[in-house]
C-alpha cells in the first residue's frame, strides 16, 4: 500500500485490524473480508481473537506502541501466557526465542530490558517479534522502516520478507517509498485521499502506470534502468499537497494537482475500474486507458489531454 503522508494508509490498516477508534472514526461503507469471512460488523470478541492469532500489525511508531514500564520480554511473553496458557517461565523463554528469531543479539539478556534501552532498529525488531509471536496468517506493517537509517531499513525489510516467505504469511506493507514496495510487493495499491487510485502487480505498475498520481510518485524517486544505472530524468516531486480528508475536492480528488485534468475531472468522480484486460489492472482515472497505452515515459508535465 503506497501513498503520501495523509493519504489514509494507517486508517485503512486500522480498519482491517478492527482497531479504528470510533468515535471519532466511523465506517460508513465497504467490506473487510478475511479468508472469506466478513469482518465489518463481526462480533468484537471474534475480532479480538483474530487479532494476534490470525492477523497482527506493526505500528508506525514502535516506541509509542511498546509499553515503557514493562520489559520487552514481559510484553512478548504476555501473549504466550494469556493466549497459550504458558507459565511465566516458559513464556519468557519463548519470548527470548522470538527475539533471537528476529536476530536481536544476546536475546536471553535483552529480554529483560525495557523499550528505551533498544535502538530504533532493534525496537522495530522487537515489534516484529511481538507481531509474529502467535504465528499470524497476515501481517500488516505500517511504515516499519520510516524512522530508520537506510542500512537498518534494508535489514528490517529483509527480515520481514524472510519471515513472510518462511511462514507463508501474507504481508501488507504500508509505505510512502516506491523503492521499498518495488522490491518486496507482488501487488501494489496506490492510495490517494483515502481511496485506492491504482491497483495491480508491481511489473505492470512500473511498465504501464495508469494513474497520473502513480506516475508522479515514480518521477519523484530515482529510476533504475535495466543495466542498473540511474536514468537521467530530473527528479520531480508531485506538485502541491494532498488534500485534507475533511475537504476532499469534488470530481477526481487529484484534479487540483493533475497536469492532465479536464472539465470532466472537476465534475465527475472516476471510480476504481479495470483498465487493462487480462492484467488485473485497476485505476481510478477518466483517461487511464490512454496513460496505459503511452507507458512510463509519457511526460509527467504535459498540459493538455484532448478528448
Ligand atoms: N477514509 C477516510 N475517510 C475520512 N478520513 C480519513 C480516511 N482515511 C484517513 N482519514 C483521515 O486522514 C488523516 C490521515 O490518515 P492516515 O493517518 O491514515 O494517513 P497515512 O497515509 O497513514 O499518513 P502517514 O504517511 O503520515 O502515516 C487522518 O487524520 C484520518 O482521520
Ligand atoms: S481523472 Fe482527471 S484529474 Fe483525475 S487523475 Fe485522471 S486525468 Fe487527472
Ligand atoms: Mg500512517
């Protein structure tokens, strides 16, 4: 799941997990299906059971997601005690194993330490250990590497990817970094103003981006060519700012920032729809088919689209 700050990624993830604060949050429409089961409107007890056991989440801010007054071992062990009925001793031993699994050195000692005693990267590993403790089928990682430096980011992504593969677990990775998703994601959903504006597999998204916003995101990061070099085009951030989600522009929400906007874009909301037969490629743009046909080297700043 990819999108700028404020595009609604975290709120969407919280809705899937069933932890959206309501009020102020309110779910007015839609559906969350997990293994065929509708979760919106499901019994809160059922939701609580699924959390941890079947789906777990790593939060954007690891420090505030951990309780500062308990050791990390205690916090991981709690799940084994309350969900698996383990003794405190066994649960703590399992917690140390989990820390070891996420490659925290000297896990047996560190299990007794408190969150503030860990570096940002190590804290994120603790969060991953906690999320994986009950062996969930789905892990949602909300910007798990944003606050970390580049080397540590890569290590955390490698760890997540490895665990995903070894466990056969689904991973929903939330990020504003196109480079990060490109490497690990099978399918990418681009979000704008609280909605998905493009959804397809990684190869199709790169080869034939259908939504001008996706194209804008691509132009704002360095692109690597087949030979491994960086293409010469200058980097261009998407102009303007994402809208406040309490004042979403009418018509296409992207129209105030879109170089291709026409009258119809101001008047009519473009729903997400299939735009490329046989490629499971969906986009929410009136002119998506044209952009797909033009491919990724279409200039991002063209002023007018006729028709
Ligand atoms: N579907 C929605 N409808 C109405 N408001 C929304 C919706 N989704 C998100 N919001 C509001 O928009 C704001 C930003 O949403 P959110 O925190 O999910 O963004 P984000 O993409 O996770 O941003 P960041 O990258 O900064 O973490 C929140 O204050 C939230 O209340
Ligand atoms: S519908 Fe119009 S404004 Fe929206 S992205 Fe497409 S061209 Fe741009
Ligand atoms: Mg967020």
